[in-house]
C-alpha cells in the first residue's frame, strides 16, 4: 500500500507610564506618525541578556527615542509584533500581555488599559519602526542605554520559549504552561500544561505541527548536560486547542526527531486517513485526528532489545526504529515479524565497520528514510559516507511484500 507522508508576569499600567517617561517626549507637531528620515543611521548595538542581537535593519535615535524595525523587535523579545496595514494597527502579543497601538495615536492599550505614549511609531523607507523601550518594558524587560558605547542593554526573563510558523506557541520552561496565538491580533490563549519532571534546564527548542483536521502536535526538546548529551523530549497532542494526551522520552547522546504523523489510504483506497504518532521511547502510540488511541507497539518486544527508540518511519505493515544504544536503524516487518539491521544489508564492508565501531560523536549509522515505492516493497534510504563525503540513495527490497 502506498503511504503519503508529511513528515509571566503582568505589568502594571503605572509602571509602564513611569518607564515610558524615560524617553524624551516628542514635539506636539510630531503627534501624527509620518514618513521621516533617520538621524542616527548606524552604530547602535542591541544586547539581550549579554548576547548581542543583530537586527536586519539598523536601529536609529530620534528625539531621544531609540527605534527598531517592527519585525526585529518581535524576534528580539520573543513576541509577535504585528502590523495590520488595513486597519493601521500594531499589536504585540505575549503570554499575559497584549499591547495595541493605532498608527498616529498618542495612546496605546496595554491589557485593555489606556497608556499615554511619549514616543510615536515611525515609518522609514516604507518600513515600520517602533520605540524599543516601550515594547521591551511592556513585557517586563529592563532597558539601559549607554551613550558612550551606543549600546542598549535589555534584561529579560527567559521563562518563555517560542515557536512560530503560521501560528505561534509559547511554553513556560518552569511550569510547562502552553499558550497559543492565532490570529496574531488576539491575546494568547492558554491551552494546557505539559507535565514536566523538573524545570527545563538546557537548550530548549519547541516545534509544532498541524494538519487539515486542525489537530496539532507540540514537541519540546530539552538538550542539557555537558557537553549537551542528554535529551528530554516532551510531546503533546492537541485537539480543538486542548491537550488530549502527552508523552515524554529521554535519550542519551543521539536524538533524531521522531516521526509524528503519516497518512494511509483506507481499505477502499478512497480516503486518506490521518495518524498521529507519539512515543515514550518504549511504546509507540498511534492516534486518529480526534485524539483517540487506535494502535500501540511494544518496541523493545518487537525489536528484541531492551532500549529506548526513536521512530524514523512507519507504514501499515512496518516500522523503522533506531535503538539509542547501538544507533543502528532497524526495520521491523509486521508481516513476518522479522527484524533487520539495515546497515548489514545496505552498506559496504568499510562503511559497515565504521557504523558498528565508530562512536564519535555517537554510535550508529547515518541511514535516513527517504521514500518508498507505490506498492511498498521497496524502501529508499539516503546515506552519507564518511569516506567519499557524498550522499547516496540506497534501496532495500522487502521480501515479505507480495
């Protein structure tokens, strides 16, 4: 059968007004935001939590106020700063904080409360610039300006991790609380809580994947230890923006992202069926697009090894899994229950020896699932050879397929 794959803090209004007073007020004649020319075009450094940030367009100072491009400001602060060209409104979205500014207005709304502005929006060469101090302090960040160094230093809590592509998701790395924002002009909505064993402690990444049904999987990876050899992987399945189930898996040294989703044709070959995959490293659980469990696989039992596994491919009658200790990609054929270490079938003797014995930076082969033939009897893999420095396309023939 052919399978199509797709692989907090609240800031008081009074505090905001006091913070904005540190900016030099603009003249009354400048109350309406208009096209202007930059007075200080370059040389300004922006530092966030001791790390220098490089804006895509240079910030500038006008009337004592430091401006930075809209998009850069959102990226720097981990917020969504969105310009609606139709309504001429800018919104800044962040967990527990929602800021709204009308283009040309002398007021902003901060969590629904009116705040008098001392610095206006600026349109420069067709690009929208915003007062960096106001947006930073609106989410509780500290801001300091050093004239002698031409440097603005921002100190911001690292509580929230953000992922953005088409929609935005934040997670509080201490509590596991999730927030979701879409459309961007609306405040973030709390959607549940990831059950953390402890506050996330290393390099944290968050990824989200959605499908036509609207269901979504959020995956959070905490890479910690020295030299970052431990991986805690938390995954949650959201249906109608609510958590219906979640899993945690832990890996050592090597982690390749687990496959989270695949499609297969129904028995009449008329309709694509969506499947969501979640694992704790030992059990692979398959859910439908309503969040209902439809299948479970005991991976150590099927593979014959007591280990934790990543899921690198799946079909109705096979699994591609990688045990953490050996790192050798395995094909579990669900027709005849055979288990094959694919490197033994696909690699040359020199490459095979390397896969079995090399442990830098981790043990195992570099086989990666690529695709399969229409009838499912051929599975294609890519492999990077350390000997010729090239990627090769390799083919495995499944004998159990009629």
